């Protein structure tokens, strides 16, 4: 299996079948594996979980069109990582500044829950993105699954890098910072507040300016 990302990948049968089903239900949706978005030479890489059914799966841009993207793009703009505070569609003029966004799993999974096998299969694409990532940059993992996918891709031991909100991990080539995912569930239950999310981005901005 090639490690070079392709929107035609169908290596996970369950996900490929789900995408085909959703394309029948929503003919105008993208319904393919979603590529990374942003500056290819960025020093700041954000890793999410997977495309949202009515978000990136529809728009073909990570965190665009769903609730999680609202807080993410507002915060990116607040700290100077984005040209706009809202991501509307892949055809708008939004531009990320020294920033790139991707997902641990490139296809939308049923109930937003990829299986361990699907995460593992897709991990080769994340590895390639991390290999292309600039040294001495900062990777932000949104949620435990994204965090563990990064550690897996680099063949490091999970127990050496435990996930926790706002945790900072020095990896061989870059720094990994964790945050709870900016999902509707986490924000509505106040597990993640906008202030907590902003504090993580403030830390990242300081590190990148050092």
C-alpha cells in the first residue's frame, strides 16, 4: 500500500461502503478521503480525528461545515494563524498562515468512530505528513485518538507520552501538544471551554515565536 495520499483510497472496506452510501443520500457531498489543508511548509500542524459527516465529508476541507470547525477557525484567526474567523467552503478565500490541518483518519466513519484497524490502516498517510513536516515545529493533537495516531506513526511508545489536555511532549523532531477535541459534545458539556482552547493556542504561538 502506498503512503502517498490519494482521494481514491478504498483500503478500509467499511469506510468505503459508508462513503458510497452517503454519496447516494447526499449527491452534492464530496464523500471521499479528505486531504490536508493549509501551508505545505507550515511549522504548525493540527491533527484532528476524522472528517465530520456534514462537515469535511461534505465540503472536502478539514473542519469546514461542522460545529467543531466553528471554534477551531475562530481560535486560529484570534492568534493570527488564519486570514478569516470562519471557514465556509473550499472555494472561499480563507488562507492558513504557517498552519496546516489534517486528520488521523481521512474518511468519515459511521457514528464518527473509526475502528482501531481503520486508524492503523490510515496511519501511513499521517506518517508521510509528519515526515514532510518541518523540524522544530509544533503539532497539535485534537483528542486522544489523534494523539495516539501521531505516536503510532513515529513508532514511539504510547506510555512514554500520555495524553492530557494541554500536555506538552518533546518528540525527536518536533513538539506535540494535546488538547481535548473541539467537538460539540466537549464544548457543550464544558469539558473544553473557549478559554481553555485559546490558552493552548497561546502556548503554541509563543513557542513558534521563540
